[in-house]
C-alpha cells in the first residue's frame, strides 16, 4: 500500500487500473526518468489471467512510454516467478545480462 501511495504522489497518471463491472481487476505502475522506462507491479486478478488484461495494461504502458520518448523498458521479475517471466517473453521482453542491486532508504 505504501508503494501505491508514493506513486499517486509522483506522476499518478502513470498508475493504471483495469476495471470490469466496477471492480478493479488489474493494475500497473509505470516510471520513466528520461533514460529508461520501468514497469512495476503488474497485477491481474487470478480469476481473469490469460484473458488479455495484463497484455492490454502492458500495451497502454508501452504507449505512454513511447509517447514520452522512452527508448527502452526495463522490468524485474523474481527468478522463481516463471509464469511472469514467460508472460513477458510472450510480449517480446528478453533477459538482459545484468545484476539487479538495491538499497532500502525506507526501512519499510
């Protein structure tokens, strides 16, 4: 919930939700700092997966980034999450030869 609150304070137009029958069934956070676009927290209601909701959210995210002049999109998938990695691969995303590093500034 903290991450959603932070996103709503910073470029809230790039936090998208998918709605079916007045119920939120998917969401995605999009970021761009002028060098790379980022996809964070793509989520789809498990009962609606494999029905195009995630694909449509990704298409909208890519279009926003394309219009902003973004040359490349990055995203991170936990190494154990094969289903997510396969989904992104089906959209044309490929594994980059990088090591992801992080440092917490907020003890969360």
